């Protein structure tokens, strides 16, 4: 076999490593008299290293271009997804946000050309949707078994460059929705296809369920502690209310007992008529009495009176007093009367008001006409009040007076009296 080779004089350098690095030794058959081969090798090596570093820096500074991912509107599985249109729109936005989190460009229905008809299912249909939007990936979310805490999501992902479609059915719990969607899409948006770790993500979201279980147990424990604290607080408040009520009741009882004791003491030490202010009494009074019955030939009329009385009380008989006096009568008859009697005045109140009755008997003698002395008797109800310590005002009401003159007469009236004790 003939072999063509290059003349040695025409070979300035000898290349190793597939012709990329210069050989740092003398070339075979090249004259050595005027050439410093080691220096020439070092200069070429420095040039090539500098070029490599500049190229690496340019490549590192150039940003990676994000893949476009078409996120189609979610559908429900056979109409049994149980999610409202508002909820499907929200899930679409969360899937698009998960795509963005993975540094891809998400193209949703709002920014994509409308895809008419049923959602794509086959690899060719998924590639056609992606190529229509100049995208690398296309995603169809299928929602089913929607409930208050989450939903199941079948992610159908098409990879346009290799006309591939894959599906992964997994639970998404609302408590961990964003992280769950990110981990599902991270396992599927791979040029090499769904990873083994991604396959393990199918089914229940055990991480979310475990976290929810822990949270529920913590919430139950917290609720138990709160209930125990509430019961303890209510028991303390009830005990405090009972203590306050007991103290208020005891205070009221003490006040009532003290008030009763004060009232009893005030009643026991009340002003008794004719005791504290002196046993002697001097009194003047004036009254009027109408004649309600007269003797033979009488014409009726009225009697006025002015009276002077003296009295004597007894310390051993509080309220009882012996009285005697003189009276001048005028009106239907003019006469002078001398009388004596007694009065008993009880003191039923703590203030100085005394109530009782009196009886007086004596002689009644006219100063004109028949001057024969006649018998006189008088009874009445009495009310006396201490105006000051020594002075009394007294009212005699219902005075019924009998006069024996001229066949007898009855007079009914009242009298006002003022007196002092000493």
C-alpha cells in the first residue's frame, strides 16, 4: 500500500493530542542548529491557554435560554373532577407558577394561540401543540377527585424534540400545593424522560399527609390545652365570683346586723317622754270645742278655752305624767274650770314624737248667771313633739268634754299646747 507523507522540511511543528497541542521536543529529521524548539513550544502553549480561557469566559457569561412550556387549561376526568371553573383557573395558574419556579417560560391560554377541540392526548398531538407555540414542552393537567383538602392531578407532559408523552397521576394537597407541583414537574420536564424518583411521586402526597397529621395532632393538643386553660380560667373566675358574692353577702349581713343593732340601740336610747328632759312640765294652750249636745233649753254653740297646766313625771314610769291646771272658757258660756288628771305618751319612734291619751276631771263654774260649780270630765288623744331639747308642742285631738250644768252638755274639739320641761 502506497503511503503519502509530508516532507520533513515542510513540517514546522509536530502536534500531539489529535493535532491540538504542539510537541515540546525536536521534530524528527529537523535541523537543530539555529532553532530553539523549547522556547517555541512554550510560546504556542501560552497562546492556546489564553484562547481557551477567553472562550470559557464567553461561554460562562452567555445566559442559558429557558425552555418554553405550554400549559393548557386543566380539564376534569369524565366530568367527575368536582372542581368549579374558578378552581380550574386557579390550578392552571399554580401549574404555570411551578413551571416558572423551574426557570422555564410558561405559556398559558392567555398568551397562547387558542387550541380548539379536545385536549391533546397522543405524542403527535402534544408535539403539534408545542410546535405551534415554538415550545419544547406541552402540559395538560387533568383534575379528578377534587375535595376540600386538595385534588388528584394527572399531569400529561409532551416533549416535542423526541415526540414523547408521559403521564403521572399524583395527589396534590392544598397545604403543600406549590411544593408538590414543583417536585412533580421537576421529575417530568427532563429531556431524558420521567425519572425513577419521579415515578415514586405517584399516588398520595405522603409528605403533606404526614405534615397535616402532625399539624392536626398539634392543633388537637393545642385545643385540648386551650380547653383545659379555659376550664381552669372559668373555674378560677367562678371561684372569684363566688368569693366576691360570699364577701358581698357577708358584708351585707354585717351591715344588716350592724343596722339592726344601731336601730335597736337607737330605739333603746330614744327620747322617752318625761324622762331625759326633766320630770316637771309647764304648759299653756288654747282650744275650741263645739257643743254637740246641750241640756234643756240649750241652743248649741261653741266654747273657746285658754289653759295653764303643770305636770310631774316619774323616772320609774316613762311616759306617764300627772297633770293639773286652770282653764278659762268663753263663747257660749264664760266659766273658769279647775281640773286634774293624767297622760300617758308612748315613744314608738326613734325620733321625738310621742303618742298617747289623756283624761282630766274637775269643776266647771260659770262667772255669770248660775254660779253653782258643775262637774267636768274630758278625754282626748295626744301627740307631743320635741321642738328643741326642752320645749314641746302638743296637739290634743278628738277632745270629748262632758259638762253637767243645765242638764248636761257634750262638747267635741281640739287644743294646741306649748310647754317646757325642767
